[in-house]
C-alpha cells in the first residue's frame, strides 16, 4: 500500500456537513489505523511514500476538546494546520459554515505541541493565496511562521495552502519558507517532492476508509467536490 496523508477538519462539532465527522466513525478510523500500525508522522510519510499521516485543518477548539484526547489515548502522531489570525481573533473563521465555532487558544496549542502534536502553518489570514500579490503571500506566510514560533517556541513543521488553493507562483513563494508542504486532493506521494504532498479529504458520507486506503491512487474529482459545494 502506498502512503496516504489524510485530511480531517471537525469531529462531532454539531454543524453537520461533510467535514464534520461523527465521533463513532472517527473513532473507528483511529482504531483501524492504530491496530494496523500504519500511522506515522507527516514528514516520515512524505519522505518515504509509506504509511498514513493524519492531518487536521483550521485549529478549531473542537480539535483540542474532542480530537486530541482520542489521538493521545492511542499514541497516534498528527499534524494540526493553524491559521494564526483565527487563533489571535484578528481574522474570521476559516469555514464560513462554522462561524460560531471558536479556535483553539494559544495555551491549548502550546500544551498539545509539548505533548507531541506537530503544528503546521496555515497562513495568518486563510485567504486564497492565488488572489494576492507576491509580497502579500510572502508576508502572510512569514507572519504565520513568526507567530507560531513566538507562541509555542517551535518552528512550524510544515505548511498547508488555505482552501487548497495552489499555483506555480504561490508554490514558488511558499517553498522559500517551508520544505514540507501539503496540497489538496488525490495523487501519489512522490518522496522526491516533499513540497507537494497530496492529501485525501476524509468526509462524512464519503468513501469508506478501508477502500480509500486500498486504492493505488485517488482521482482528484472524487475528493474535493463535496467539500467545495458545501463551502459555497
Ligand atoms: Zn483551512
């Protein structure tokens, strides 16, 4: 089986919609992966093209309250992508359908980071970087890394494009600051390109995890559509 980087958002957050998984399904995923011994840190999966990495986007308080205790109890490695402006309260929720959900606090993020959670950068503003000029992209990426460093004492381990919006120009600028970068849906992990690690979105009512892990690769169009439609 080839490597996979799974992308989750919320678990049992009460908003419905594809990116809010119910707790029994999520727990079943974790138990399945833990018993198979598949789960590895993101960097290891990106470098080897083997194993499963768990990633979570947007740093909602739901992660600290529901998700992290479940991961911690099973000793599973994970990466959380943090839009720092959302945590600071200077920018609005990364999900328009979850405006009422609070972010993690810096104190929660620091504690989880001390306990082994990898924190990745998800920019400050969570804007579509394709719509911003070069200096704006650079500033957004540099500012997020600085804030994470200042708040946790650690460099962000990796970078994730907001809304999975990438282009050659955006990628060129992101690579100035981050070696490990995850992208949107589908495709095979190429260990020679850690700056373009594809992820698979795991969504409510989506493809069963067992099947998703067994496919040699996942067509792009199978993945993002449900999430994109729901975000609109
Ligand atoms: Zn996001």
